C-alpha cells in the first residue's frame, strides 16, 4: 500500500504529562483512506489533523454505520515506540465491519497505516509513568444517499491522542453501581447508556456494572470495560455470549493468570451469586480491564440500595500484579514471552 504524507505547516507540541486527560488532545496528523465500488480501498494518505468533509446525506449520519477500535502506543525505556497486540484490534475491527456490512480492510494494510501514522507523530508519544498514545481507528459509510441500501462508499480514519490515566485517581479503587433499569443491548437499548452513567455519577459512582439484557440477572461488563472477580481463590469473568466485548486486555489478563497457575473460569455469573460472595466474605478482589485504564480495581459495589466494600476498599494483590506485569510488557520494561508487542 502506497501512503502519501503531507506534513502540517503548524506543528504542535506534546503537553506536560500532568495535564494530559483522556482523548482531548490530538497529534499533528491523521490517516485517511477512501472506499468506493468498484475501486475498493484507495488514496491512502497521512494529512494534517483537521475536519473531515462529508455530505449532509452521508449514510453514517442517518443510519449509524460506523465501527471503531481503541489501542495504544507506548514509549519504551530505550526511547523506542511499540504497539500492543495491534493485529488483534485489526481483526476485531474487521469483524465489526462484517457485522455492519461495511467494507473490510486488508489486515496488513490496516496495520501499516497505524504503524506509519504513529511513526510520523512519534514525538507525541509521552514517556511519563501511566501515559501513552491512544490510537482510535474508525471506519464509516459515506454514501450521499438517504435510501436504504448496502454500503458503496466509506472512509477509514486513524487519529492519535496522548493520554494520561483514564481515571483521574489512577489505580485508586473505584465505586461501581449495578445498573438494574437500563441495559446495553436489546430491550432497553444502547441509547440509555449515557442516562445510566449520569445516574451513577450523580450518586458518586465512577461507572455502572451492566447486567444482561434478557434476564437482567447475569453480570456482563463495566462501563466500557470487561470485569473480573476473585471469588474463593478463583478468578471468574463473564463468558463471551455475543453481547460482551471480546476485549484484548481481557484476553491478555486471562493468559497471564493461567501462566501463573491461577484458576480462571469464564462463565455466567449471576448478580445474586456475586453479592452472596460479597456478603459471605469470599469476594476477595474485583477489577475492570480495558485498553483505556488497563486494570482498574473496584473498591465498592452498590446493589439494591446497599454498598459492599471489596478488599477493604484497597487494590488487591492480584489486581496489582496484573497491572504491573501487563503495563511492564506494554512499556517494554518486562520481557514479553507471549509475543504481544510490535515495534514501530
């Protein structure tokens, strides 16, 4: 794939690490590529970051045909830059495209687009502890036609954002409220997600814990992240039922846990079982996992007007070990026996 590069005439600078939030500062450039039938994907280019030109009739604006991924680049101790399991994100992006009947990408081309953009803007990769360069590849339909039809025109874009910790307090355990009214999918719909999140924040919680959309009894995910629980010496995480994200960080944590000999169960976990364990004192640790926060310990779970403190409100030994090992591999500070890292 031939990628043309047009450099910005007004380059910016990486802000101080202590001012980095999450996803509000962007680098100098972005990657853009167009799709049309029958030409396929073409005109791959890296251009200055800026507005995209779309027809007001673009189908993504009316029918929501868009998919995205989230991944990161990390500054190594030797000054180099590396990605973490980027091929898994590309594979998942293509699966999302297939689900929405969007044109899929050649995996090698998509990976090269991401690698090249990060290479061009590598000075934006921060080096302070807890910081990284967030990568947001997204793909959407651009057909200027209001009729219902398949996708004939599309655009693939990649933007970059230097980020700090996803949660302002870093690894400080968060308070999570079980959402019992709205659901993420099917009846109740994703449109209610912001409403549920707002309710949780108003009550002093960081995010919600979602239950399944059919029976509303099985634990599914945290707000945008997978969840794991250490119950009576075993790690239990909700099984992939089709409505739970097959998270790259989730898979990485499971692989690490199993390599340490820790029993891991991927299965249905009812909210009643979870809180019975909390009442009995066998819920030893709880944490969320995802690209943005990596590992976020849960210090309190709130359900049916009652709060349950987990591990005394402190980060657990296993949660800390997972965070240290995973970020150590991501930042190139520890060996990578799994072959997960990719040098830019």
